[in-house]
């Protein structure tokens, strides 16, 4: 077994996901199977391989210089707040933060 | 009124005053009313915007001036792509009524070229899936066989083109999500190289893998769409500064003498016999067209799915952290901020999304990062190297797009890993950053479409399009 129920509980906490007992067990089983499959990567010796942190090289993406840090107006605040579940312009209102 | 419109056909008909852009929009909305209830391919329609754009195009036609490349073309946009004023749900409850305040760059460019946006298409939730069965808004049916899946995650975008409910569409591809539904629905579908098309406005799933790309009934339309949407965007730092060639001119160039690699690893077990036969027939077409077929090895192919599901889920767990009920989307009430986060995300996300967030968080977590995420990044380098080495010997790589034709709804939903394995031929190119296209390559028993995939080197979209176009012109779709 690669992943325990406790592992799933801990990860769900990190990811702020409320999971039911059924979900916990189902995901545990399914992720266990997936991690088993993923284990095949251990067949490869990657001790001398660099991780592929970027897809494109610098010369394929970067302009020659950084852009100037110029402020431009963004008039979308009103439209953005309209999307909020509980707006009180100019704020997003949320439930009280309670000490854990 | 023609049944089968193409982008060029629309523009020519408008210029010849055979039809108006407004009439065309009306025709497509009639078709959508008739067929969408069965297919469930569109999630939202945008008639106000469509008719306003159509009127602009009609006014331009009236001036007699030359029309832009997509003038009047009725287009559909996958619902993970931001469209100002039009709901963008990502196929999820958590963004049920989300209306973006801006357009994605790709959408802006299409409209600037005259395209008419009809609406937003259904997709797997947050682009996670290979069958469009993970949508919170119900599955999409394959127009070729309505008891079967259209593929995913861009199932809606593929279905609308296949069913004549749009002339072309935009989809997104992270591990195969443009190419595979294109194959299963029997249409042309392309992803350019990573960085070829701006991701600005694409609601992120996996930032090092996501790409926006076109689906259409023919390769020329794909080339036209790519022409319009490709190119540097200062709003996307990962978009390339490499210039955009004239794809429409490039696709007619001859392909005789081009070397096509056939990688042994893509033709082993796991491929449906019907698919195998059609791809073999497709290979014969390239031989007849004068290409040289060369056997090649891509030794890390079998590790691609494992690599993909580490990297993509890790990136997804980060990208989906923003859905917390604070600024947009759904909110589930909680008695504290953290409780609100947990309940919102627990109830707003569907099972596949939650599963991937859990897996992605796990592979990034302390104690497991090296064994999984770092390892995955290293194997990704090896997979990319397989492609670089192959392209020192060949000009393009030919593979099946999907190991199986469209499967029945519900057939693969019980076992997530089974569903993931549907991506075995597509994820490799996603990881390597190279461009890929799927073109129709026959139908099994005259019914189930098969797709043939061509990979090119990074920024080799022109070559990929040439090869696809020649295949289509040689009637490859009828093998």
C-alpha cells in the first residue's frame, strides 16, 4: 500500500477539501493504484538528468530586456466585484477568520 | 444553404453576396436548437454578441473591401477560455455563474479576424478528462455514435464541428484534449507547440502543458485558425517570440521526400485492431505520396503517462487553489473562513478534480517531492530528448492518436487509471512541448472515426500542417 487513509486526510487538509468518509476511502484506493503505476518511473536511472523546469529556452521566449514597470489604468474593479459571492465594494467579504 | 461550410467557403459566399453573416448565424442557431439537446455540446449561447459581430461583418461586406480571413465564420469556444460577458464555467459547479471581465487573447484575435462566436462548449471539468464525462453539466454525445463519448476534454468543441453546429472551434490540449476528441469525432484537430498560442485568458489546469488550439472539418481551416491565434502576446510570458509563418501558404508545399518516423513503442499492445488497420492504411498513403517511412525508437514512451499524471496533477493542485469562494464562483457557507474554503471546494469540485488535487498535493508534499515530482521532471527531460533525437533523423513522427475508437458512455468511468491510459499516444508530445495534429483516417465498420497523429519539431507547425493537408487531399479520411 503506497498511500494510507491518514495520508489522504492530511493532503485533503492541505488542499482545503472537505471529503466524506466514502470519498476518503475511494480516493485512497484509486490513488494507491495510480501511485503503484507511477512507481514504474523507478526503473529509470535519472541521477544525471536535469529536471525539465521550463519547456522553452530563454531565447525562445524572453524579449531582449525586461519591460518598463509602467502603471496603466485597469478599470475592471467594479466588474470584478460584481462576480464576488459577497461583495462590499471595494472589499470581498468573507466569514471571520478564527484562530485554529 | 450549404450543409458543410468551411472558413474559406463562408468568406467567399459573403463576398459573393450569396448569404449574409446574419443569415448564417441564424442558420447555425437553428441547427443548434435542433441538435444540441441530444448532444449537450454547447453550454451557453451568445446570440447578442454573435449578431452584433455578424452585423459588423455584413457592413464590411457592403463596403466591397477585402474581408479578413475569418469573416463571418461561426465559431465555438471551449468553456475554459475566458469570454467577456459570457459565462465561463470550465464545466464545473464551482464557476457556475462566473462571467469573465475580459476576453482571452485567442478569442480577441479570432474576433478581430471577423469570426462570429456562437457560444461556449461543454468540456470535462477544468479540462480534466478524456471523455467529457467529467462535466458537471452532463456528458457530450459523439455525433458519429450518440451512445458513445466524443472524447475529452474538448468533447464539446469536437462535437459541434463534427455535427455542423460550428464551422470551427477552439479547444485546449494538456495531455491530448484537442487531438483525442478530434480523432474520436472524425475531424481535424491541432495543438501548436507550447508557447505558440497565448494562454492569456485560458483558465489554467497545468501551466507547463496547457495549449489552446483549433478544431475544424479540414486542414486548411486549421491553418487559418492557427495563423490568426498564434504569435507573441506580452500578456503571456511563456508565449514565444518566434515569428508566425504564413501557414496558409505553407500547407500546399510538396511533401515528397519528407522522412516520417514510425516509433515502435506506439504500435505495441493496447491498440484496438480496427485502429491498427486504419493507421496501417494511412501509412500506405504517405508511402504513395513519396514520403520515406523510417522505423524509429522513442524509448521513454511507456513512462509518459506516469510522468504526465505527476506533473499535471501537481500543477493543477496549485492552479486550482484559487477556487475558494472568496472572489468569484460558488461559495458554500461556513462558520469560519477555513471552513468556507473546505466546504466550497469539497462541494464545488467534481470527483475527478478532487482526485487530481489530492494526488497533485501528495506528490508535491514534504517527503514525497523528490520521489515523485522531481523524478517526474527528470523523466520529462528524457521524453523531450526522445523527440529531439528523433527529429535529427526524421522530419515528422506518425502515430495513432488514440489506442481505441470512441468508447461507450460509462465504459471507463469506474477505473480512473483505465481512463488515463486512453492518453498514451498523446501525452508524450504534450510533455515534450512539440506540435501535433490529428487528421481523420477512416472509420471502423464505416462508423467509428479513427485519427492519425503527426508530431513535428518545436515550432514546426508548418511541416505538420503540410503533411496533414497532403493526407487529406489524398483522401486519407476514406481509408
